[in-house]
């Protein structure tokens, strides 16, 4: 655990160094994979102390992803970053992947240390790697209806992550699992149930594009996915075609990949 120093930390409500923005997914070709912060039963003590967490890129001071753990089941799932209070930037954050407590903003684990060898970005000895082109093709197709989206498809042999962004940083991410979804997925109890044939699904809506979030699990229990929206720091209104695609057709397209995997 990283213990903060006394100097340079605001004890009030202001953030002298600003707030950490949501990350642009195309900035990170590889991210940490499964761990106690986004999985079940790995480190029960840490899970109980820090049920809701965030994965932060300390060298850019951006939030990559947030996780909320169900107190009843212990299962953690991806949650919209905007559903938590803003995170004040701490200039003393290590240039590493960091796990923060989403409520207290305490750094509870450093996943990679800056003294380790690197090529401009943190190494991830255990984590996601780019999928072979033939395996990634059906996920790349999720972004095909919108021109100028750059799509990255990563996998860790279990979960598949998709990031699709336009040149301005607007886009979406997908977390997909057709192997063992119950290890991380949980119902979105805060969302509004929506109809999606063969799935239990819910969506969260808000004023801004980044408030939208979608979660679904197949009735068979063999496949689950979440969709989150992405916007560059300080801007919230995406191109209309992109917004309509993400909040309209995209859930059905991802669900069809689940059907293919069954």
C-alpha cells in the first residue's frame, strides 16, 4: 500500500492539481489483466477493504477503468467512471499502473514500478495482448459503421477488451467474455432494464455521453458483456452518428457475437 505524504494534499473540497480525466483507450496498447480489484476470490481481505476500485495510469494521471463489487455476491464488474466522485490528481502518483480505492482515492496497489525496464509505457507481464487478426475481426466489425474509428482488440485468454476511438477521442469500450462471465459480471442493479432477446440487460443513462453504460448476460449464462462510452477530457458531446450507433445498434451487435460463441 502506498502511504501518502502530508505535504501537497488538499484536505478540503478543492483539487489544486485538477481532477483525473477518463483515459483515451488508444493510449494504452496493453493494460493489466485480472486481479483482486476486478475479480472474485483472489484476495478476500483486499476485496472487503476496497470493494470499489479504479485502474489509473499514473504516468498520464488518467482513469482507465472503474469497478464496483456487489456486497452480496462479491463479484466485481466494470462501472462507469462518472458514477463515482471525481478523483483529485496527486502529483506524487508513481509512473505506473495504480489501483485506487474509488471512494477514498487511496493508492492501494502499484502494479508496475517505474524502476523496471520499459519502452515508454508500463510493461504488463500478466495481462492483455493483442488478439490475432482472424480472432479480432468480428470485434473490429463492431466499429465498422462509423468511419475513422481506430479499434484495438486485446485478450488475456479469458476476457476480450475492445477500444474504438475517433481522432478526437470519442468512442466506446467493450468488455466481452464467453468463457467464464460469472467470475466478474454482475447485474446492473442501478440501471434501467432493457429488452434484448436472450439476455438480461440494463443500461444507465445520464445527461452526458459518458454517463451511458450497458451491461448484459445471456440467459444461458455462457456469455456476458459491458459497453462503456469514452470522451476526451473536458468534452462530452460526441458526433451524432457515433452516439446513435453506440447507444442504439451496438448492444445488439455484441450480443450476436455471444450467439456465435454459444
